């Protein structure tokens, strides 16, 4: 039985969730510095100002370095953890995997402050490197969650056939297992990249004198004349995030179809 009240709730929820995002491009192309209706007219000057901003360019460069490094490290660690959790039995396995996945439920500010205290205590200077460490800690559980599904849906008979034909474990993993779970690896990489690029709290505490894109945006919110440029930047980030998540979802579904498993849900 279909409930009209449930439909109304779902519609109101979607409007509440996506209406602010939909307003980003509206004000990004508005020829006015005040974020309010009525609109003044169409303009591209905020995008011109955006691309000419040297400080923003440096912040974007730092964020891309951090995001790519985080995605590579988190995905690599995720492959090892997912492989171990889906193929092997070892002592205290549930507890160990639970500890690895713990950052999913821990408040980010607690993680950030804890890392800050530890890093300063051992004498590690705050830099892009420390931000990467924090982002890897936060992104790895998401990578494991994606890769667990990829490894769990993999038919072990392929690996057993390779062993029977004389292949070593390493060659079987490199030539058989990795190609079959590659869609999951790509999805994990893109998911970790997006999480790192958008993350603010850990970067705010661990970046030191370096500026990342989220911290730069936060610093500019104090200046009303910069708000339209931030709206333009937000529009670009939303488009980039949707594109990355769409690619990740495509490879996730491709991987599920390749293995013949049942699709129980995805990113989008």
C-alpha cells in the first residue's frame, strides 16, 4: 500500500537536501555581490575571478596532491585488508577489522585533535604530509567497505583453477584476482579521492601553514565580496564530485555485473 504521507516526506526531504546545492549555480552566475533575490543579471565574472586567484590555485594544488596520495594509499591498504578479511581466518579477526573500521563512527574532530597531539608529541612538523596521514586514516574504512564487496563477490574457483595449473599465489593474485576486482579498486580510488578533496576538519588541524581547498573556502567566508566567487567554486566542486561519484558507480555496477552477483545498492 502506497502512503501519500511517505511520498510527501520523501519529496520534502529531497528538497531540503538538494535545494541549497541547486542555488549554488544560480548565484554563481548572478551579477551581484549580495546573495539574495531578485537576481541582478547573468555574468561570468566570478568564474574569471576564480581562475585568476593565485592563492586559490595553490590551495587547489595542495588539495589535489593530498587527495591523489590519500586515494592511492587508502586503496592499497584497502586491498590488503579486504583480501585478508574475505579470504583468510586469523586470531581476533572481528576485533581487528572493527578497529580498522572504527574511524567511520568516530567524530572527525576527535580524530583530528588526537592526531595533532600525537604528531606534535613525536616532533613531526605539520604539513601536507600530516594531512595525508589523517586523510588516509579517515578514507581507508570507506575503501575497505567498497573492496570487501568486490572481493566477497569474486568466485574462488578462478583462483583454485590457476593454482591447479601451476601458478604461484602472487601471479594468481596479479593476473586473475586484481583484474576481476579492478572495478572495485577504481571505485575505491575515486571514493577516497572525493572524501579527501572535500575533508575540512582534519586538514584544518593538521595542515599547519599550508592551505587546502576547504580551509581556503572557510577563510574567505569572512569577506562578503568573496562570497560570489565561493559560489562559483562550489558549483565547480559539485560538478566534479558528481562526475567522480558517477564514474565510481559505473565501475561498481560493472564489477557486480562481471561477477554475476546481485546488486544491493550503491553510491548514487
